[in-house]
């Protein structure tokens, strides 16, 4: 089934000049880009985005990290986009991620892990709606 998912090239990957590497990895995996935005998240926007984690001990640090610099937010589409993106990203902790995954190659630690991907069809729908209107997806 053709699916949509949301990805964010996180501030660590942007500041280390890894936007291009990330995009070519995603293009190689055959994702279509339906929408793309260059955003510097505010604290409120980052808190809202990671709302499900608000009670976690790492939440304040995560919000600081996600607001430290600009990010690239994209809506991606392909067959099985949600699971495929998670596979290409690798495990949350780059040290545990499989060889060849984006997080293994570009991540630094469990927080500074280069890329976000929606984890379910519900979160994909919610996260796409958080950043994009219907008209912006082409
Ligand atoms: P994401 O939602 O960003 O795609 P994920 O689904 O692999 O990542 P989550 O459990 O949703 O992982 O955590 C969201 C983000 O919070 C992680 O990507 C990471 O940046 C940060 N994070 C998760 N666990 C920890 C931790 N134990 N310590 C510090 N930061 C963490
Ligand atoms: Mg997650």
C-alpha cells in the first residue's frame, strides 16, 4: 500500500552538513518527496511535536536539541513508507543501529541521532498535519 510518512533531518545532521547524504540515501530507497520545509523549531513547536514524550526524563534535553538549529521536514511517499523509513533510519541509539543505516552512519548518540521518522500510520497522519497543509503536498 502506498503510504506517507514524515521525516525530519535533525539539527545535528544539518549542522554537520549531512542534508545531502540523507537525501541521497532516501532517494536511493525510492521515496518520493511530497513536501519539504526548512524550519527552525520554536520551543513550543518542538514540545508539541514530541508531546508523547513529555513525561520522559530526556524531554527537556530533546526539546533543547531539536531547537538548537534549523531542520529539514519532509513528507515522503512510497509503498510501506512508514516501516521502510524506520528500517533505513536504524535504531534510536546509533550504537545499536545496523550497519548502513542513516543513524549508524550519521548519528552521534541516543539523542543526537540525525533523523526522525513517524512510527505508525496514526503518528504519520498527525505529524504530517502538524507541519503541512493538504495544498502543500504535491
Ligand atoms: P524519533 O521519534 O525521533 O524518530 P525514535 O522513534 O527512534 O525517534 P523515540 O523513543 O520516539 O525514538 O524518541 C524520540 C527522540 O528522543 C529520539 O529520536 C532521541 O532523539 C530522543 N531520545 C529517545 N530516547 C532517549 C534517551 N534515552 N536519552 C536521550 N534522548 C532520547
Ligand atoms: Mg519516535
